[in-house]
């Protein structure tokens, strides 16, 4: 059997409709606009010389380089932040998407050095990874201003390579796999008591405190923790199994929504719409065409 023309070729090398990646581009762009937009009141504190900036790389004494290493004035911080929002809007609407992504990543790197590096959590790294993949994905080849200008319709489309979509799906699986196995191994995650700490910790929401005040017995939390770890262990595999995908899609969404409403960790909700990368692009296209006949 010729390996290149076999299963691997179909899985990672064929050209496919771009609609899955276009939907992910739009949702990620909107999500990042909200994520960063919420930081607007804190711009002087986070990204200017009037705040708590803590540069990772110290000034070198070379003026041209130090411009990018020293926290700016409040006015410049607002200007750079506005440029970031413009770049994210470009990605979202599919207007010069690659330029928008490069601008976004450049400003990300700038803010990372000024003070974001101590808080560059898993979700931020996930955002950057997806943006890097989108850079070479052709995700602006439908549902975009680019196609409106070039083809006369935002619904016009051109085929793209499937590999970028597979890379994002693999990264999501790896993220779930790492977290799931970590909970299996860490001593603190062997007893349900850790869930009670989460419901009363500094990230807990008023709803979480309400749940904690019901004084449910510890065996309840032990069973809940077992189910949580079992589901997280299965999730990175179940997302790929076509027969059970929608069950795991629903379970994953419920998992992230529960975390968001109980522990205020809403940033990972972006992983739910990213589940579209586990679906075959042709199936997504057929569904969209069936529900919206205007799609060619």
C-alpha cells in the first residue's frame, strides 16, 4: 500500500471546504475582542509606565531596541491597545487576515514582555497557538470581507488544506489529555475535598458558595471527583470517535460552563466552539448548505 495515498493522505493532506476554519476564525476573533476589551479599564495599570509593569527583558541601552522593552506612556499604551483591537477585528471579519494575525502576535509579544508573562496561562498559550495555525490555514476563504471583495459574496469559497484543522484538534486533545492525566497522578486530586476548596476559594462565584453551604457529604464530592477525572480521561479520545462525538461535545460544553459559573474560569469556553475542528469539513459544509441555500 502506498502510505502517501492511503489513510494518512486522506486524514491530513486533502483539500476541503473552508467553512469549519472560517467559523473558528470568526468565533476566536470575537472571543479575543471580548477578552481584551474587558482589560480596557486596566490599560494604564497593566501596560504603561504608570502601572505595575514588570518587563521580562530589561533595557539594553540601545535606544531602538529599548523602545520595545520599556513600558510606554499611558497615551502610547492606549494607542497600542487600540491597534490590537483593530488587528483582531481584521481577523474576525477576514480582511487581510494574515496581517491582522501578525499584528496581534506582535502586540501579544510586546505586552508579554511588559508584564503579561507572569500571567501567561494555558488559555493564553492556546490563543497564540490557534492564531499561529490560522496564519497558514486559509480560514478567510469564506465568510469574509476578502471573499466579498474578490468574489462578490461573503459566502463564496475556495478549498483549503485540512492539515491546519487537524493540528488544532490535536492540540485540544493534548490539552485535555495533559490535564486529565495530571489529575490522575497528583495527590491532591485523589480525594473529593479538593472540590470543596474550589467552591470556597478565591475564584469561587456566589453560586459556588451557595453550593458549598448545602453541606453535601464528603462521599458525594469523592464520587463527583471520580466522574470528573473519568470524563476528562475519556474526552480527548471521545472527541474523535464519530459515533459518540456529540455526546462528548455536550459533555465538554457542560464541563466548561460549570467551571465558568462556579469558579469564574470562563476563558476556556473558547474550546467548545473549537470542537468544530473534530468534524469532517465536508460534513460541516453539507450542513451549512442545507440550512442556508445561499451558500454555493
